[in-house]
């Protein structure tokens, strides 16, 4: 096998690939570094696409690096250039523009692709008026169609489907969500939370149908000869019209290149603790296309943790760094819909091995639940009112002992009890932003350097620029530090 180059080549410039590139350059300014991105624009925060769809953010506001960053940091960025082949014997990557690039280490960060169900109407690709919701280009096309559409059908009531539905409803469209399972977001929520979420969406003008089996995408040929989507058919024969159909049926790891290159692939590219392919140690894989310990992680925090660990390993700044798995915490923070879910949420009071504490107020869109085992938090749902989300995230992530007053986990300060792990009371070593691994002590250091807003802290640490779920905690810590500064000394 050829081994003449020390160049690191990254295939994929999404949230995992771009984070690795920035982390690598923060550690090593000299190593030759090339990144290929199939999408033509600068990398962006995919988590915030729903904000763009809803009009709450512009596309230029969700970028991960500014356009001039690559030149300033001597990174050979091939934006809009897809890699079509990996030759592991010669350690070469072949791109669609005809270029051939040699690598010493190859980092595969190809992410995921949207799933489109193989139903009548989807043969040969989606027709006009029917779109997946996965990329910024998808978002642009949906917005173009939404300006002319009146009724939208969203197929899929998972995280992406709910985000898409909320964004379209915010633009005035009549929206119906169709979901195959018995309740919305069944992977993250229990049935009670799913019902409350459906009721919350109904107040926002979004209809939801569960146990809805879509059997076909109905199309018609327009005057220009173009095949267009006009709605969907259900298995029971019912037809739901829609001049805009969004396929939000989930994603699957994009492992085509890896499989064609002969790497071991299960659901994702199988890697070890050092994120090396188990087939070829010169190939690493991170993000949604990688699989460690039987798990494929589809959330931003594990992907960014992998990117940081890999940068430490390849730069030599932490030779002992290892990825040993990650806890998955899901946040949905769309307009009028605030949700946090983590861990094992489906346990009930009937399970003798766990303790379940829950509260529901469907009329106000509130549902709270914690699942406890051996005095440790193993699962939680907060919907509608999420003021204790930061506390629960810390307790879950750190496997900390719980307060004896369980209600304080759902309602901060109840009966005058203080929550010991609330952001302002946690120790400086505690992690506040899990996506970017930013501690309270780092936020304090930013404040001491003059940071007075969450945006100031984000510019220095990236805190709150991932899923955004920790922004309230960052703002709370900054405000608390301001108060401490102005507090009387006598």
C-alpha cells in the first residue's frame, strides 16, 4: 500500500467534517488539509434549518465558518465537489471534477441522506412539488414552493417532520402531518407526551394523523408536461390533497463510498475507540456515517465530540483521547414548541425497577416526566415548559445523585428548595454546552475578558451554536455574573 503523503483529506463538509477541520486547525497549522464538500456553500448548522424555513433566521446566519476562513487557515476547500471514488490501495480520492488527491489519513464524514419510501409516485425520484427536508438547498426549494402553495402534507412525524410542519404553518400554509406510528416522535417521547405535542401543534393550526400509512404519492401532469405532486393516498384509500408534500421519513447513513471501497459497513462505517475503520486504520469515520459499539449517533453533540477526539489524536495533543459512546439528548426548539428528551423515556409506573415522576397539563401544552433508577436519572421528557432542562441534562450526563425532593426536578424552586445543579449553582468544571464541551468556568473566563452577552460567549467558545438548547443557561450565567459584580460588598 502506498504511503507517501502526510495530507489529511476529509470527505464531507457538513457538521461533523467542518467541525473536525476547524478543530484540527486549532491544534496544527502546518499539516496539509483538504476538505471536499458536495454542497456548494460554506458549511452550515443543519439543526437550524427549521428556523430558516420558519423565517426566524436567514441562511447566512446559520453558517459555521465565514467564507474567508479557509484561506486564512490554509485549508484546501473543494466546495461543491463530490468525491466519487476512494482507492485505498493507492490512498487516493477521485472527485467529480476530475481531480485526484493523495492522502495519508482519510476522514470520512459523509453524514446521512434522506429516506424516501419506495411507494408509487416516487419512482425515478420525487416529482415537482414533493421534497425531502435535509439540506439548505431543500430549504430554499421548499420556500420557493411555499410562496405559491396553500396546503402542505408532511409525511413523517419525527423531529424533522415536526420542524418542517411548524415552519410551514408559520408561513400561513394549511399543514397536515401524517405519521405511521401510534404517536408523534415515538423514538423520543412516550404516548402521553406524543398526545400533548399533537394538541400543541393543533393550537398552531397543524393537524396530525397517527397510524397513517401512506401508500402512494399521487401525481398529475401539468400543462407544461411536468409531473407534479398533488397529494398522498393512504392505505385505506383516503386521498389527502396537497400542492406541497414534504418527505420527512427519516435518514440513513451515507456509506456508499465506504462500501464501494471495501470498508466494513453495518448500518454505518464500523470504527473503534480511535474512530479508525476496523478494516483500514488509515481511514477514520465520524458523524452520522460512523458506527461505534453497534450505535449510529444521529445528533450533533456526539458528532462534534468525535470531531474533537479525532483532532486530538491526529494532532497529537491528546494521544489518550478515545470515543467510548455518547448519551443522546434531543432538543426541539421551534416557535411555540419547546421540547427536551433524553434517555429511557418509555418506562411507566407499572415497572417495579424504576421510579417515574410525571406531570401533564395538556390544555397548556405541558408534559414533564423523569425516570429514575438507583437514584440516578435514566430518562426525562420536558415539553412546553423546560426551565429545568439544563439541570436534568447535567444530572443525566454526569449520572449524579438526585435530590430527595423529586418534584424539584420538574419545578425549579418548588417549596423553596434550590436545585443544586442549576446553571448558576453548578461548579465551574460542569459542562454547560454539551455540543461544544464548554464548561461554566470557560463562560466565566469569557465574562472576565469582557463578554456580556450569550453572543459574546459564543464568539469565543461556540457555546449555544449547536442545538441551541443551552442558550438560556449561558444567558443565565452571564446575567448572574453581572449581578455578582454589582452586588454590594458590605
